[in-house]
C-alpha cells in the first residue's frame, strides 16, 4: 500500500465480507466500521451499549450484546477483536492493570469459546489492543530518545 493511496480505494478492491467485530465503537474500530459500511460489507458488532452503535453508525450494523445471540451456523469471513478497556484515564494501579488485562483476555476467551461451537469457521482473525503512542520527551533514558539518537548518528 502506498502512503498516498486513500483507504477508500483500498477497500473498493476487496470483495464483500461478513465481519464480527469487538471494540467497534472505539477509536480504531469506529474508523474501520465506517469504511466497511461504505464498502457495503456486512458488519456485526459485539458491544456493551447497543444505543451507542445506533448513534454512531445508524441501523446498518447488526448489534449483539452476547455471543449467545449468534446461531451455530452464523457465518463470518473475519473476526476483528479490538475490545478492551481504554488505556488512557485512571492511574495504572494493580487493580486498573488487572481490569485492562481482563477486558482483553476475557473477550478473546469468549470469542475462542464461540469459535469452538460455530459450524462456519472464519478464514481470518485480526487481534489488536491498546494502540497508542507514549511520549517521553522529558526522560533522558527513554527508549524512544535512544532510538532517535541512534538513527541520527
């Protein structure tokens, strides 16, 4: 993919797919779902708050609050797992770190359990978590500062 190539042109070359997505109302998920809907793909979002989905995407998205709502023969070409509690916010105490871990591992385990019972196996699974950038401009020993110095020399 060339850096100047717009996402719309990349998605327009794909065939229509059926997606099961977690984390579809987050930062990355929202942009992804909008692209998939523009392309005409079938999107099912597993969410905690269905009203948020309708506000964000309208009624073009199938919305489930439990994997138990899926029939054993519901078919998806791709699972995209972006779910997890937001990493930005409260301090990372031991309890908060456990919440962050549980919110990712629990969803993944539930998807694996569903996958074991479904008769139509998806061909692709995409997993991403806590995509972000941590600035450390004031830390002399920061790995990023070391990398930048190494690249400059």
